[in-house]
C-alpha cells in the first residue's frame, strides 16, 4: 500500500473515530479497501448505538478519561518543574496555556483579562530563551495542527498568527511581520523583564517573565476575524449571527484552543460524544464523533456549534415552542444544560415525556419576558441561570455584526 495513503487513512480513522480501538484503526488502514472498511466501521458503530444506548455513555466516559489523562500529564510534568501550586496553570475555556522547553517555559494568554504572560524558569541563557518564547507566542498560528496543548512539543510557525493585530509594540504600532515581532521581543526582554520566586516542592526557584496587554477592543477584533465564517454558517443554519457570536463570547472569549473538563473543545465548546456528534451528523450526514483536533479548528468548530444551535431550535423538542424569541431563550439554556433540564424550569412532572409536554404547554402560554425570567430563576443549575443572562447580554453586543 502507498505509504502516504496509509498515513492519510490512519489519520482519518483516528480523527473521525475516537471511539475505535487501535486494533480497529489498523484493520481499517490495512484493509483491501480502507475507505469501505472505514465506512463499514462507522455504520457498525451507529447500529450498535441504536441497539445498545449504553455505548453512548461508554464513549463519553472514554473521551472524558482521555481528557483527564492528557491534562493530568501536563499537570504532572509542569508540577515537576514549577511545583504543585504553579502546576494549576493549565489551559481552560478562556485561557491558552502552552508549555515548551521541557516544561521550563510557558505562555499564558488570558482572553478575559486581555493579557499575555511569557515565563521561563531562571537558568543559563534564560533571557535568550524568554525572548524566543515571546516571539513564538506572538507568531503562533491559528492552526490546531501546529499546537499540542497537552505536551511540551515545540510550535510549528507557519500560517497567520492568531494574535495578529491584537498586540501593539512599544510605539503603539501593529506588529506586521516576524521582524517586527522579534524587535518587540528584544524590547520586552531588555526593558520590561521581571522576576519572581516560586516554591518548587520545598525549593525556592526564580522565574523571569514579561507581560503585555492586548488591545482594548481585542474581543471585537477577534469577532471580526471570524465574521465571514459566522456569516456563512448563519446563512446555512438559519441561526442569527448575533447568537453565534454570543455563544462564542461566553463559551471561550474567542479562544480557539479552549478546553474544559466536560470534556469540551474549541471556541463553541462542543463535547465530542454529545453535541459534537449530533451536530456532525446534521452537518455532514454521517454519524461521527469528532476528535478534539477537529474541534480545535475554528472553522470546523463554528460550523458544528452553529449547526447544534440549529438542531436545538429546529429539530429538538424545543421546536414545538411557538414564539421564536421564547424558543431562542430556551435553546440558549439548552446549549449549556440540555433540553431536559430546560423543561425542569417549567414542570415538576416525574416522567420525562410528561415533563416535556407540560413544560412546552406552559411556555406557549407565557410571554417571552416571562420565559426569560423563569429560565433566569428556576433552571436547576446556577451556572445555567447565569448563562442565559450573559448570553442575552452578549447577543445585544453583537447585534450589528
């Protein structure tokens, strides 16, 4: 078999079927017709889900275990170098964290605070290494294939930097080229280098660092970077642009490398085994659980996130809600907590089917503002009660996008 084709087949199987075993992936790659074998494996998994719903839970647990393993390894390796307390500096929904240099160097981009921190453990030539780390941080591409959040692997610098136009140099000028970035990194290390001490398992160690701020309107600039993608998927799914932007804002603050323990990945925080899989089925016509690498791609993530919003609005039981505004309020809450919990805000019925019918009837008897107030005060979880408030406020912010 052609080696390149074998590699592509292995990659496709690994990305599209995270629920597969290594043996199944190899069987696909070595089959006489790998494409047909891949399709057959997918169809087999779909039929297995139909007759054994517990497999869905099993796949979710497998994805969760993989996330815990990956994040646990980062925490273990960083903890050995930075100490237990500092090892809690990990990637999250609104914070990009990348370790390199055998975990001695790290970049922390806080999208909520609008700050970029580059740190390196003090050692021989640490300043030079910090300078290089600052350059890499500002040139890191918007390409999930170039960045491995879950290791100290170096970043491949190719493609458009995802922080482009979000940082100004010491003269308030936009960084337009690698030369501009390198000059600014030199300036930072020569003029703004700072030090701090940390406790590494009972031993005091020094850290050198530089910090910079993103431009004041960095969130709006990030939104503009993805405007064309949002527009395209809004037209396809018939979900409003402002709603798509609002969900991105509150889920990740436009961090393309967003991760959380759900486990969810990417700007619209899709869980591969549930919302991600359901959206992929709707968008692509295939029952596939997307991989984390697939979801870290901003274009893929926005497509599936928008599709999932469309599924909630038009294909889920929420479609029976007559008023479009009330339906959207409920879809926003369901994006965070699922339709079942939304119905609990309107019905105390014990059986799920009875609760759904009773809740929809009640929602249809209420004004949109009453539905919003009920969601804001009666949803089962405090997080989701705050989610609906934040989403509605963010939707107003992006109404003109």
